[in-house]
C-alpha cells in the first residue's frame, strides 16, 4: 500500500506504507505519520499516476519544452 500526501511547499508525493520519513525535493524531511493522507494506492504505478493528477490539479497541466524554444 502506498500513501499520497503533500509537503508544506505544496509538492505531492507518495511513500510506501510503514516508512517513517520522506524527504521532499525542497529539502524538508517529513514524518509520514504526521501528514494528512490524500489518497491510498495499491502499487507504485497507480501512486505515481495519482501524484501526477494531484500536481496537475494544483498547478495546471505541465508542458515540458527545451530551452531553445522559450
């Protein structure tokens, strides 16, 4: 089982159930037990898709491009 939650910076992430700490890309160490769980997923593929969905809801659709096109 995987837990989906948010960091204080707003980034959505997932962690395997039973993991005590998770480090966000912003540098903050999070105690998973103290976070509000947004959703649960059975496997890491589903968890990854759910994280993308939550990120798109918060920040809109992400469109990647190369630096020469900016």
